[in-house]
C-alpha cells in the first residue's frame, strides 16, 4: 500500500476486532460468530500513513493544527481505501 500524503480525505473500509454479545456460546454460535466479518467504514483526514498503520482524524482544525476523533488502523485490516480529495480540493 503506497503511503498517502497528510490531510488527504479518504474513505476506508476495514475489518475490526469484535467480541460476541454473550459470554457463553455453543459450538454452533462460535462458528456463526467466526464467519461474520466486522466491517467498518471510516471517513477521515490522513494524519499519518506508515508501513504498519494508517491514522485518520475525523476532525481537523487548521488554524490550531488540532486533530479530533483519531483512529489508528493496521494496514493488514484495510479492505479498501478511496481517496476523496486532498487539502487543496473541494469536496
């Protein structure tokens, strides 16, 4: 995966870890749970993109250079990433 420039707006589909709702499961329930994907779609500004992680911020306050609602996603969890615009483009 080629690293993206900072403050590029992206839509990322990724597989998250998930815990079952119940503490005790039958073998059949474990099998069903195991075969369900926990897909998440995140929109955000790229804060950092290394060979291991993609870090997104849902909010960016330019004059303060502050990021809000930051999420770090391991590259191996990313299913799809679509670049929506860069800092100089209109959405």
